[in-house]
C-alpha cells in the first residue's frame, strides 16, 4: 500500500514538472518586483520549518528552532533575467536564553538587481510561539544604497508572518511582505514597493520529511501580479534530498503571456553542517527557454539533522554529577539510542555526586551495560566512589581511580527516626490510626521504637537490595560474591589497595585520562558531550509523553520547600498535564514516571481515575523510579503495564490518618481556648483538642473504606483477586524484584524500557516517531521567564544555610511537610528514609 502511494506521488510530480517546462516557452513578462526583495530561496517556502533564511522568508518559521543556526546563501542570475533575488546573504537565528517562547534572527544581504546598483539590506526578525501548533513572526528591514543611486537608501520595511502546524502531515504559512509599503521619491525612476501576500500549504503525506509537497501563491497589491508555486522534496535516505521548485508570474489583464521558472536541486546534511545547490531554468529575455542561474545555500547549526555521515569516531564524555532531575531522565533515554550510533566508539563516564537513589543507580548501570554489550567501550572514572557510585561504575570495561581518591564500600543501611518521647515532652500528641499491620509510617510519631513487623520488613528490604547489588558487582567484575563481600567488610580502600584487590583497574589523574583514551581509541580520538536529540525537518514529531510524578502527593499545585529537598506533586498540576496529553494529537502513548512515597489519599484516587480514563484513549505505561509506594503505587495501578527497577521500593498498600493535638502544649504555656460549636463533631479536626472515642471510631471507619477502595483499585488494575492481593497488602513494602514476583509490577526495567514498550503499544515507527515530551511543564510567559532568571541569580548569590541548621531542618519528617502543604488528614504514604550510602 505504501509503495503504491509513493509511485502515484512520483507520477504526479513528473507530470507537474513536464507541465512547468512546457509552459516556459510562452513569452516574456515584465515583472513587478521590488529591488528590496531578499535573495531568492529555491526549495524553501513560508510553510517550512526553521532554517537560517527563515529570517527573511517567514520569521514565524523560526518557531521550531532549539539552538543557534548560521546560514549563507548566494544566488547568481544571468543579466538577461528580470526575476528579483540576485545577491548574497548571511543569516543567523537563535532562541533567546530563559525566554524559550521567543526566537530572534538577523540577516545581512547584498542585493544586486540588474536594474539598479548594489543594495544592502539588514533584516531583524522575531518569532513568538504561544502554543506548540502556532507561531507569529515580525521582521524589520532597512536598506542601504550606494552613493551613485540613493533611490532606495534608508528604506524601512516591515513584514509579519504566521506559521501553523495542525497535524503531522500538514503545515501552513502566510506572510504579509512590506506591510508599510515604503515609497521612493516622486522623482525616482524606481517603482514603488507594493505590499504582497504570500501563502503556502506544505503536505507531508507520509507523516515525515521523506516527501514534501508545497503549494503556494504570492499576490501583489491590487492583484498586479500573481505568482503560483509548487515545491517538491524527496529524501530517500537520511541526509540526502532531491528537490524541484516550479514558480511562475501571471499579470492579470495585462495581455502578457505567463513566465515560468523551474529549479532542480540537491541537498546534503552532515549532522550540524548542510547545504543545497539549485540550478534554475526558465524564461529568458531573448529566448523562450534557457538557463537562469544557480543558488547555493550552506548551513551550520548547533542542532543535529538526520545525516549522511555523523562525523569522525568520537568518545562521549558524561559527567553524571552535573545532571539531575529531568536531565537525568533524558540522559537515560539518550544513552539507549547511542547503541546504534556508528560514530560513537566509546563512553567515558565521570561517576561522582550522582543524584537519585538506588533505582536511578540501577538504570544508569543498565544503560552503560547496554552500551558495552553493543560493542562500545565504557570507561568509568571517579575520585570518591561510594557504594552507589561504585555499583554504577562496575558496569564499565575499566574503572579508573584518581590518585587522591578513595573507594568506600560500607554496605547498605537505612534508619528510622521516632519522635514519640520528644513530642510527649512538648505536650504534642500525634493521634494516628492505621489500617494494616505493616503500615509502619505512623510509628515514627506513635512509638519510641519500630514494631517487630516493621523492623523485620525493613531489615529484609535492606538485605534484598544488598544481595542484588553485591551479586551484580561480582558478576561485572568477574569476582566471587564472597570476594566482594570481603571488600564490603573492610569498607574503605585507598587507591593502591583498591588496585591490588582488583576493585579498580587503574590509577590516573584527569589529565592522564587523555593518554589512556588515545591508547584505546587511537591518537585522533575526539571527546564530545551527549548529543542533543536529532532535529525533525519539517514534520511535526509524534511520540511519547513522559509525565513525572516526583514528590509527595498533595491536592493543590506542585511546590518545593527550599533547603530541605522536599517536593510536592500537586493533583491540580498533574491533572492539567494529563488533560494536555489526552488532547494533544502529537502524543500517541504515555509513560507515567513515578518517584513518590505517596501522600494525600484523595489526590491519589482522583489521579488514578483520570489515568484510567486516559488509558482508554491511549496506551499508558508506568515506570517506577527510586520509590513508588502507597499513594504513588495507587495512582499507577490502572496503567496497562508497570515497569520497576529491581532496586525500586514499592508496595505499601495501606492507609493511615489522624491529626496533631497540641492542647497539652497550650496548657503548659498558659493558653486557654474556649469552644463555641453547634454539632458534636464540628471541630473534630481541630488541633486544639483530642479525638473522642466515637470520633476515633469514625476515623477508623473512613480509613477502612479507603483501604477497601485501595484494594479494589489495585486488584482491578493488576488483574488480581482480593484473595491474591491481601498477602501483598496491609502496608507491606517490597523491592522491585519481589514486587514483580508478586505481580504487583509486570516487568523489570527502567524508563527507557517503558518508553520503548509504549511506542510498541502505539505502533509508532522506531526511527521517525522518536519524540519524547516531558510533562508537566509550567505555562511560560515573558514575566515568568524574567522572574525565573531573577530567582536564579538570587539563588546563586544568596548565602546557603549553615550545615547544622540545614541538618536540623531535615530532621523534620517529610510527613510533617506533607501535612503542612495539604489539609487532607488521610494519607497513603510511606515514611521511609533513603537507603544509604
């Protein structure tokens, strides 16, 4: 079916070309064109995507620009040709830093119309992108003429543009040229610069840039000139394009015949460098059909285009300590794609200060292992390798340690903090009721020590993760597990000892790394950073949305508490992101990335229902990060499939709730409160009195109903019966590996595996539909961008909290912060301190 469609399209293109060529023999037409018209751009139209010359073609087309781009274009036309556009131009465009919705550009052109002396033209352009499918643009042009002819000197002209991309197969562009219609002096022999209107529709019938068909028209003011145009690009392989461009000039009611021009071109792309050459044929002054000239275009960009050749062999340098948050997730996806990158010979990974927990460590390690298995050499370097850093580094072919470094392998630990006695001394009572014997979160406030079920559960979790980590290190380092356990027993290893025990493979400074790389990859080895996502030329990319659920669940908007590393993920913020995904036709599938201990039971239930509705429209897959427990697990249950890392902390299917009672504290400081109520339970949730026995029973009844709802949602989402689910519930906590054995998760794997599965479920093309959209994203405005910039400057210059004060703030349990930011007294939350080191 696809081949038949391509053949039909090719036949239609051939017929159009023959028609254009046949029309060139009709006769000479005087053209009503301004000498200020920019350098001619065959193969490019007002509906195209961002190219350097969009500065003059259509400023709104700069909308898709993600990095800077330079362009050079030279068009040489024979003297007998009266078409405008002869000259040379230099162009530059870039997005504004911190103002992502605004793109700016500039062009300097030396125009050489045959009718007048050389003209200079300076163009400044701006594009504003209010939404992903539309952009508006504005350009300002200023002319500079030679002293011998000042007719067009100092002219200022303004143009406005529009660019729409309503679907992956259709784009639309429109430009109003010379809006102000500047006029030469009455004594000048030059024609007036009339306004003109240009429209174009770009069709991409295959949904990508393999076939581009542009249909456009330019109309002069008062219909004194009409110029229809047809463009065709065929790109049979990445980086190679064959183009045809046919245009004409029709002057209504002039009695003149029609003039035609046909351009035949070739384009080549080499990642960040590319170019095209067009040969132009058509109507000459003294002959019916002839050679018009040529147009050459060159482009240099920070963005990578699909390329014939991606460059020389390169070693990727990746400093994990410089990446965090969403950047780390993007890195995981990018590393997966590098397996098939022929120009990447190896990876040098600097392992220090890695953000995240054990789940993220597992995913980074798996990404490096996959690169190694694909035939690329992986080197790991570090100065201070803790247990997590060494676990990541053990996936490499070689581990190199700084001469002043240290390897610390103390094992894995977890602690819980209990505040019962301290709160009693203050006169504060945390009155919490829990459902589930293993729901240990309330014990931090209601007990002086963990209960036996909680203690056994936590110790089992630590042992499980320890055994997995040690086993994988032993396998990668080709050592017996007993030998790795001896390393852990000793704990600390200076460089010489670490090398003698084969914990590391070499001792080297950062300056000496280059020598080692030359030994492995040759003298001409080139280091580079992680390449950006390849640019989609023209076609609006389709792909997968990754919705991040990071932090404690609350009912409002997402927030962050400064200095204490506490984040909330608000139900309002997530609901808006889910609505956006449901209505965005670019997004074919969804991956929910959960890294949350839970929080508000109401927020979890509301989001769970919305996710279930979304799953009826598009495939929804879930990926668990370091922790996805309690409410974090609840909202993921309706997903079609759940991926978890073996070291993820998950489960905790249980619920608790209550309040803080400070009545005794008020009494100790001499504060009395008088109550005026109508209704026995009117101030039931007041922190200034205790629950009555009846109220505590009412709370227990509400919690029991919430727990039944929790079991119902999980059982339906995981296709388990209540009988099968109950042994996994009551607040029990599992590693991702044990959760998979109990069918609480479907597959072991990280974010990259979940994204690949989502693409598969949505039948996305494995190469062309590679776009990944990260959400939620705050709505941007000029004011918000300026405030963000100001906030960043303040943060960089403001003094940090002294470490003791920061440590004291971190002693406040996250559950307390959660309650401060959410008024819900019923929580689905796992109160767990992170596994260390």
